[in-house]
C-alpha cells in the first residue's frame, strides 16, 4: 500500500515517458533513512511501461566501497560488453563510453536505479557525473536515491549533484507520512495504536516495522533496533541464525555465498525469512534485508566476538569462490578481514584492492583501502610498512586534500628506507614531497626536496626516477621564470629519458623546455611544444596533453600570435571537455578570456571570465587567469568592482610566488592608477615590479613594464635586461608612438594601439588623440576615452576630437567563438535538438545551406559531433547568448 506518494510516483512515471521520447533525465529521490525511497522505486518499476528495462544497483556500507558497485550489480543485464569490461577492471575512459554506447543503442528505454548513493565510491560518483551530463540526449532515466540525513555540504555527492545540468535534474524529497496515512496503515494491520504517529514521527519504516513486530506501539525509543530485535526474538533458531549471518554482509548476499555460509539448510531458511517479509531477493537472486536499518539493528545485536567470527567466515568463503569477478570482491574481502580483526589478511588484501581501485581511476578508494591496512601496520615488516605508507601517500596525494598527513607519511617512509639501507626508494618520495610543497606555495621547501631527490638518485645507476627528478626541477624553474635553469634541467631529463626509453618523462620534459624557450624568446620552443602535444595525444596521456595545450596556448597569447592561440585554445577546450577534464577546461577558458581581452573584445572576455568565476570550488590557480581578466576588463570598461577584483587577484598571485600570476596584475593596477592620474599609486606598483629580477621577465612582460615606467614619468631609470624588447614597446620607448600604434594594429590589439596614440605630441597630437578616442569609445573603454579627452583639452586640440557620445555605448557583442549571426541561429536550433531538415524549414533556408552552417558551427567548436557541441554549451552556456545589435 503506497500512501502519501502519489506526487513523486507521478513525477517518476512522467520522466519515464519523456525518456521513451528520447529526452532522458536524472531523478534524485532523497529523504531520511526509512522514509520509503525503495518502496516508492519498486512501485515505480511495477507501473513503468512494459517496454522499459529497469535495472537496479546498490551502493553498500562497506569500510571502503566497492568501485562501481551499482554498475557491477547491473552490468550483465545492461550490456555484455560492459560486463566484460568490468571483469577486466577496465579504466573509466574505456568503461564509461561503453555504458553510454549501450544506453544510446538500447532497443528500449532504460531506467537505471542507483540506490543508497550516500555510500557511493568515487568511481560511481564519476559515472553519475559522466552520465548525468549526457542524460538529456539518451532514452534513459537515471534514478539516484540517498539518505538526506547522511549528506552534508562537504559530502562528495553534494558536489556531484551541483555539477549536473539543472535542466535535466529533478529532485523528489520524500516527507514523513501524514497522521492520516499512519492511521490507515494501523487500521490495515488490525492494530490500535493512537500514539504510533507520535512515536515514529511518520517514518514509514518505523511504522511498518513496529506494526509487523506485533508489539504494542507504547513509549518506545526512536530507534528501529527495538522493533527488529523484537521480531528476531520470536523467530526460530534457524531463522535467527540465517539473519544474523546475512546481516554481517552489507548489501546483497549472492546465492553462492549464502550456501557457503549456511550450508545445506540455506534455501529452506531463506524461504522462511522471505515469506516472513524480513528479507527480499533482487533480480539476480541476491538476498538482502528489506531495509538497511534492519540489517544494522541485527548486527548491533551480535556480540563482538560473534561479529568477528562471522566476518572471518565470510572472507574465507569469498576467498574460495572462483569467479571472473574476483577483483570486484577485493573491497568486500578487505571489509570482512578488517571486521574480523585479521591484520595479516588485511595487509595481504588491502594493497591488492587499492591497486584494483586505482586502475579504475578510484584513487580515493585506493587511499581508503591502504588506510585500512595502515591500522595494522604494527604487524607488518619494516619494508612492507614503508611501502604501505608510500603507496597511501601517493594515492592520498592524488585524491585527498590532506597535505600534512601526506607530507608526514613521506617523511616517515624516507626514515624507514634510510634505516633499511634502501637508498633507491628515497628519491621518489622526495620528488613527491617537492610537488606537495609547491602546491602549498612553499617554493623554497619544494626546491630543497627536488635538489635532495636529484642528489640521492645520482648516487645510483641512472633510472626513470632520476629522469623525472630532473624534469621536476625543470618545471619548478620554468614556473618561476628561471628559464636558463629550466632548459638545463629539462635537457638533462630528456637525455636520460631517451636513453631509458621513458616516453612519459620525455613528454613532461619537452613541455618544460619548450615553454621556457618560447617565454625566453629563443628558437626551438615551438617545435618542442608541438612534439610534446603530439606525443601526449598519440600515447593517450590526457593530463599531459591538456598541459601541453595550456602552455602552448599561453605562449601564443603572450607573444600575440592570435591565430595560433585561437586554434590551440579551441582544440584544448574541446579536448578537455571531451575527456571530462573540467578543471583544465575552465583554466583554458580563462586563457581564452585573456585572448578576447587582448583583441579588444571586452564584452566577450567579460562573459567568458564571469562564467568561469561563477563556478564553485574551482581551485585558486585554475581561476586566476579568469579573475585577472575580469578585473582588468571591468577596470577598462569603468565598471564598479574592477579594482577589488584586481586586488584579490594580486593577493592570490602573491601567494603562489609565480611571476605569471603577479606581473599582469601589477601592470593592470598601474594602468588603472594612470587612467585616474594617481601617479603615487603608479609608482607603488612599478617599484614593486622593478624590485623583481628583471632578467626573469618574459620579453612582452618587460616591454609592458618599460612603457608604463615611461608613461608614468618614473624618476629613476629602469635597468634594461638582456631580453629583446618587442617591436611595439621598443618603438614607443624610442619616441615613435605612431609606429608603435601601427604595430599594435597589425598584431590585432586595438586598445594598446589607442594607448600608444595617447603618447603622441606635437603637430600629430590632435589626429592621434582623435583616433584614440574613437577606438576607446568603440570598445566601451570609458576611463581611457575620458583621459584622452582631458589630454586633448590640455594640449589645446580638443576641437579635433569626435563629438562626445551621450548615453550608453552601442558596441556590438560578437560571439566568443566567432559565429556569424546565421550560425548563432543554427546553434540555437542544434541546442533545441532540431535536425538539419527542421532547421531549414524553420529558417527558410536550403538544406545545403543549413548543412554548411552546421559544419561551420562544429568546426568553430572544434567538435566532432552535435553531442560535443551540446556538452560545451552545458559548461559554457554563454555561447548561446547572442547580441547582434
């Protein structure tokens, strides 16, 4: 009997009908433990159209969850290829597209029900995000149930749900039963329990369990344990034993495991418990408690010694079970070995389970398994203990934001390896310590650890660890603009990597050397970055590929090679989006905003940068490019908040200690002060920049510093470093601002051209200022336009300026990807799901024309299909906003 659930059931059935039409969705069913989520979903499954396939999967309350537990439950029923990949422990980048392909090509609509996702492992959360972002394009309903009373703001599930596209997500929050519903259940049970609602607060599980227990409602505690224990006490000894044994296993218990645990009486005892309604059986024959709370209450009833004995018995049974799914049992075996207090078994199994989880990309679960093993580290031999600490520190360093324990673990490992005389194990730990300190902004400690790592590993025969240590030192030098040293260390790494045949180290080192060469204005940098990108793509190193796109694109933006920058950013953003590397995609979007700003497309830059900044939980360094652009654009547009954004960017940039985060912000603050003729503030920022070793500056950064030094009339001369000053800066510094403006125009930077025109004096001042004002006003750069008019008045040439404009500026906003007005219309129809034929009819254009315009849209998105365009639109909704005025 389903009471007070008509609305949620109607919503679920509507989602199934919509999926049958090709419009999938994610439905979140939430509520406190025992609120009736499973009951609702079973009613939904029974009432769904018979053409739908309903597949169930469960997350279990193991010490460390089994990776992809729900998918393991439904894999064979979903698709044979998916099941095969699961058995092979295939990586997510192979497994997830296979799941997507199975759903896309399913003959009937599919309803995937993931129960109790509050216990989901990291890989399952990744799968939910992967499917949830694509669900609207599938004939599928993804139903997620979880206990809202176990989910807080910091729970990983909260972040995953927040990242799903809101348009395709609906949330159903189940409320307690009404007094009337409780009364109806009481009457149906033939009971008289006037205070049952008050005692249970309308929780359906409490109500039904208390009614089924045949005990009076009375003044009982707000725990289902008493109700479950009351029912258990009236069972036969055999039935009670069966429930106690099954209760020790979270989730479902497979038939083979039930028989191993209960022997020849297994089937009879299970039938009796199923008949009594204490257990239920899923579609694949596994049995489980009708409610998890009942299982927990049953476990609580067992003496600790019996719990340990049962855990040991379960683990032993699993160890004897020969199956292709043996790797998937590892997480469960670790749980039971730990429950049995069998340290020796945990130390054997946990590293295997961790390795299996890591292969699936579930690094958080790998760290958890190793943490379980570390509980018994006192039983391990010193070498085994050191390896456990080392492996845990590595996995935790990848997945967990717990730097202090990880750093402490590495130091402990180093001490153990030293005591054991295992010098070869010290270097890799020092390299990882260096990286951890760098992430925390502790540059000196990072350098010290990297230097120690090189020193330790150079005492040994050359190996891959030494090559990566060299490359790590190269990367640190490159990030801090110590280009000569970055190149030197990078070349060492390359030579050793090539000698050893280490392709990953070669990719890493080529990136460092190529970036350093380009930033230093030396030959050979571009070729190396092209090679590292090609190698990373060819060998499937996605992170290295995105890093190559990022560094190469930044070099192109800085050196004003905007055609190259456009291509690299478009490809890089598309690549990162295609591989779900969201953080990298948003960092690249910040660089794309920087490119738009340089091009004078301020409104587009503002739109992109603001979109990135609106994203929550983006790491500081990954949003700094967007933050800097947003502050600079607001400052140039004369909009409020620009200075606050720039000061925030400076504070964050100073914390990194990297010039690429600091120099652009101080230059922007200098520009802002100059526009308001606050020369004291100009001097403050310029003096801070000049205090840095100018030989570490990129050529374009120094050129900008030098022209601002001149414009602001600094008294002291600026030391000239060895770097060659770029042509437009050099022209202005040599007293030829008209030539500088012409060069800026050639490069495609109109705002910088107008700033150079403001430096013209003499007979050419009037026409130059007139042109500067025209450019500034076309860009909506109000502060600069106002200052140019003020200068014209001082020079007595105000009469040569264009008439001041009144009211808002009418500058047209262009599309961030350069789509024409017609292409923007086609993009909107692609987003609406229209075919080429439907678009042609609606826009009154020929099918051939629409086909060409769709191809143009795909090309400008660097997308291989319409689905990739839709994925970009979900992450970058501003690409749909058009303004063709």
